[in-house]
C-alpha cells in the first residue's frame, strides 16, 4: 500500500486516540484513509478535518494536554503553519506525533518530493529553544514502524516527535507488515500514565495546569534547563542510524529518507567500478548520529552528503567530522529525484577525483 | 444602638449569619492580578459558582486565552489548558471530543474571539462543539497596554487609535456575537454584562444555562460579557461602568440572541 495509507492503518492499530488534520498534497491520503476506515466505529479513535493547519495542531495540543495519544499530518507549507503550535507543545512538555510528508519549497513550491525541511524539523522550526525527535523513514514499512516508535518516544520523553518523510515515501507503494491492533488505553489508564494531564479533577485531586507561560525570568530559566536536560538525555539514548558497508569503504555517502535508497544503488554501481563506498543513513535526524558518523568516517578519503535540498544535513555531517576529510554535497532541487548514476557521478567528480578549482 | 455594642464579634461571625462567601472554587491562596474595577474578577466568580452549583468540578476543563485572562488558571480551581492566542476553541474541541463526558469551556477576550481567533471561534461554533465559549468584550487590548480591538468603538481612543477609531482607517467594530446565531451549531447565544449586581445575577443565570447545554450536549453556547477595562480606558471604575452603559450597550445591546432550549 501507499506510504500515506499505511500511516493511517498504523495509527489506528497503535491504539491512538485522535487525528486532526487539514488536506494538503502529497499527504491527503492519510486523512482520506482514516475517514474511510472509520476508526471511531471500531477503536473509538477521533478523526477530525479541521478548518486549518493552525486549528489542527492546536487540537493536537489540546488532546495531548489531556493525556491522549494524538497526531496530525501535513506537508511543508502546512507544517510551517503548525510551527507556533509545535513550539507550544514542546514548551508544555506534551507528547504528540506530527507527520511531514515534505514537498519542494520555498513558498507554495511544488507538490513533488523534497527534503528541504531538514533545517525546520531539526533546528527548531518554531520559536524558542526546543527540539523535536525527528524520524526519517526510507521505506513504507518504516512509515508504519515509526508511528509506534514516534508515539512511544513522545510519551517516554514527554516531547513531540516528528516523522519527516518526503513525497516519495508518502506516495510510493510497497508491501508492508502492519502491527497487531492494540487496544486504546482506557480513561483510567490514561489518568494513571499521565497524572499531569488536564482531564478533570477526578477524586478531588489538585488541579492540573498545562501552560508554557512563566513571566518570572528565574523560573523560566529553570523550565528551559529542564527541557535542555531532557534533550541531552534523548541525545544520549535515542540516536538511531543504519550503516551499509562502511567498514571496508574508502568513501562515505550520508543520506536520509528515500534518497538513501538511491545512494545505496549508487554504492553498488560504484563497486562495479572498484570504488568502495559505505552508506550512513541517519534514522533520527534529531538527535543526529554525530558519533556514529564520526566513527564511520575514520580513515575515509571523503564524504558525499546526498539530499533533496541545497545542502542542509551537510552542516551536521561537517560538525561530526570537523575538517578531517573533504565533505561535499550533492542534491537536486524543486522536486527532482536524481538517478543512482547522477549520485555516482557526483561522488566521482566531487570526492574521488575532484576537479581543481583553479 | 449599634449591634456590636450588644454582641461579641464571635457571635456575629457564624455560619447561619453568612450572607456572602467567596466561591469555593476561587483560589484564595493567590492574589488576582486584575486591576481594581476590572470585570474579569466578577466573571471568574460567576463561573466558579456555576461550576460548583452544577457539581461538575471534577470533570470541567477550562481553556484560558492570551490576554488579561491568561492567568485564569491560577484562580478557578479546575483543570486548565492555556491556549495560544486565538486557539482556545480548537484546543477545547479536542479536549471535549476526546473526553466527551467532560465539560469544557473557553474564556476568550475580544482579541482572541474576534481578531486572531475568528476562524477557530466561528468553526468550533459551526461544528456545534459541545462547549461553552465565554467572550469578555471590553473593546480594548488590556494586557498589551490598551491597543485597538476589533470591537473598539468608532471614535474610541486607544494606544493605536490615539485620535479615535476611524472607519476609513480601522474599519467597523466587529459584532462577532451577532454572527453566532446564524451558525446551526450554536444552541445558545447571549450578550450580558456585570456592571451591576442585577446584571451579574443575570449573567450567572446565562452561564448556568450555557454549562447545562454543554452537559446535555446541545451544541455550542456563546456568552458574551460586555465588560469594562477602566485602566485601558483611563477611567475610574465607576466612570467606566457609566461609559460602558452609555456607549457600548448601543453597539452591543444586551439580551439573548439565540436560545434553542426555549424552542424545545
């Protein structure tokens, strides 16, 4: 099935409580599939088409504030609209899942696939010092798997998680194994798991307040320090990546999401020419697998970072390896997906046999 | 002869002699930040009384706005979610849909309801979310220092209309509550005030009806409270009440605008 349809099945099967969204290409199938599957009749999950992306993310904020497992999905221009709400969710220390099936920008851009939202997803996006846990699927199966993983991480760390997919993974059809249907948590289970949540002072408990406002600077600093400590813990424990043939390689390609598959094909083409290439595929874009990239890069002659953008993740790769070896970028813009041959050419021209600038 | 001349103080202060008490749900451990003379305190009191009288304290959730009432969560002793500016109805939508047995109300100012949150307010009401929207309209942005609101009157001076609001420059006062009865999702729309004890009692009855509608899942109830901001208006509390009665009630006349419970 399509990546976007798979997301809809996965979110129901996870036992999620609510989905709030607004149509935008190339991810409208998520909402369409959910409406078709009518989970409110089976698991009791709420599905609502909001009046805007802004309303949808604030519904997610409200749902998350009540302890429920809720998500939204959109694509790049819509994700920009959601940034205010995402900042509030992060600041209020709430778990939520946000899917971005990203498309080419800036502006209204194109409906074709792109990875140009890497900066927005990993460097904050909205205002303030915060991070999202960002998962980058490269297959439809990972789209499915990351719904559960994203929710689990969001609840474990009380922080929003984002699946940063692109139009390729969203629209592509692949065989998937769906997880077993999990029951939704009962209200009692929600109250037990989330004693901080706003869902009524049952039993006369003290009132809960979800707010990101603190006018007293010294207290606001403490809140920020708590968030930063959480991010440090996430960086320490939740970094995920995949390596293919990095040990025996002379060169590395670092790529995430759908383009990592094209890079893997380029690696095979390179091997036919006697060029030994290893692949590092960051799965968590934040926390970025800095140490893994640095370790994989040891002794390598050069690194090509392949992205469907003008060069974003390359900054994190350069920070990981410092200036120990050449790190170059190759990407296509505007929704164009390069062929494996183009990637191989770029590797040869930029890294293996770089032309003199003079 | 003074009563105190013949009775000890302890004899007077007794439960059976009590004629007034601060509502149980108004948290007495915190000092309210509202200016003396502000209408918010009275509205908070009425909401606190209604929630307690309806016996819904343990399953009521409030959504506070950005604006002077942002700290409502510090005062009324129920669960609260603080929304981004204008987004309270969207937040309330999810809170209620995911916990349909809970009673959810928003507390919104004129900026929240009729400027930045117009879309969320209209659409929540149009969907007929089973919530109460309390709309405190004081025709000015109090918290940010007295700038023009959509509901600011023509000729009214604010920090951003220092020579008075002009139609050609600033457009007309937005009577957003007048739009609400047109939406099929609303069951009850009323405009009240709290400038006299009688008006406050009337508003309390209206709030009670609105909360009863939410409990009975009749749709969206909108209770506008035409209110004073004596600090923002730069008037004494008494003068502000007079000015409101003289000028604001002409543009925002008090009374029910829609009540489907009467038809049933």
